[in-house]
């Protein structure tokens, strides 16, 4: 099953998104990687790398990010991975909350990484009203 890493500048935000998504997809490995290693606002490539390793079940890992600099930290984390794992990790261009939830649900069906990232990306079209 595809694993999911939630990267936010805030540990609380990452944990909150994880909690919501996990309610919808209890069997999916969802790891929050928010804030810096010392508990401050920001992102940490080493923390993200650890989250990727924890979320990896062998079926791929999708990284959901909140802001542009989170993408930079996630890209740096990818550089720390061995080549085989790196080939099976993607950063989604999707809204972090809605994308994480629909990605988790899609992953729970046993869908592959490309299908899960596609579903997350489609979250841009979700309407609330």
C-alpha cells in the first residue's frame, strides 16, 4: 500500500491533517513530518527523510507539502535516499489537506503510486459549495 508523508511548516498542522486522513484510511501508513527537529516553525529535510523511510511499505511514498519551501526540503530529503527508493517517491502538486485525504482513500484501495498522486492532484477541482 502506498504510504503518505505530510510535510507542513507546523507540526500541529501536519499532525492534524494526518489525523483526518487516517480516519478515512485506517490501514494506510501516514506520517506527519511537520516543523523543524527542534519544534520550531519550518521544515527539516532529515525529518522528512525519516518520515519517508517510515512510510515506505515497498509500494511507494507520496509526499504532500504545504508551501514552496517545503518542496525544497522534500527534494533535499529525496537526495538522501538510495536510488531504488528515490524512484518510488513522488511529491504531489496538490492542496495538502484535500489532497492528503483523497490520496489516503485511494491508497487504501490498493492503487499504485501514480494513481494515488493523480487522485491527489485532482483535489484542486473539489468544490466546497
